[in-house]
C-alpha cells in the first residue's frame, strides 16, 4: 500500500513538531531562559546632557537601544581640601566630588529588554570617573541591582562625536552592569 504524498509530509511534520515539544527540548529551553535571566548583563552607553538635567545617548553591549535619563539631584563639594586639582589647574570649578542621583533608562531594540534604573553615587571632578549603585525600578529585571561606572570626555572628543553627541557637549561613556533578577 502506497501512502499519498500529502500523508507522508503530514507524518514528517508531526514528527518534527513532536520532537520540538519533547520533554527534553522543553527542559533545555527553560534552562536556557533561566541562564539568560540569571547571568550578569553589561549594557554599554555613551550619554550627554540635552536640556537642563535631561540626558540622551546610545546603548549597546548586551542590550542595544537608545539611552535616556535625568539627573534628579546633584551637589558638588566646595571644600578645596577635598580632591584638589593637580598643580596648576584652577579651582573650584574642577576640583571636588560631585554627588549625583539619576534615572537611567534603556529603550531596547528588543522591547522586552527595556528597563529603568534609579542610581546614586558620585563623580570625581578631576578625573571624570564616576561610580554608582542602584536597582532596576521598572521593566526588564525589575528589582535587580545595578552598578554603573563611566568616564567623562570633553566636548568634541571622538568618543562623543562617534556616538552622535553634539559637538558642544561633554559626553560620558560607561557600563551599566545588571545583576540577576530577584526570585519571585
């Protein structure tokens, strides 16, 4: 007895579907999702100030997309004894430490990976290096801890221009490291 051609294709298709839905395949897929959900994620960014305290930029690394943000609070130390300028540089515009609190958001190309983080920390005004800690308050990995590190570059620097920053804007290039999502 010969099977019709359509029946042969139907049997092959059902076999492929059954193989894809086998318990082993489902377990492997779930393990892969847990792995992606629990590993550290590094989002690189270059950002700059647009208007007032608003920030714009680009994101890459593990999550490609658009960076937006806002500085919620900032205060620069005025004590000339704190983190003084190297010899010959004028103060107090450069010396000191700047305390900052900000909201960073990445609008990811893959919308499921978009997130908003609230961060707090400080910037060394002499070197331009900043370090922050915080957590994801909305979106992907809500509740996960974040650590942010960046370096400030002066307006016109290739780091800024290559990222699309205006020629007159300082930019800040760094990494947002996102920890595993908390267990529900």
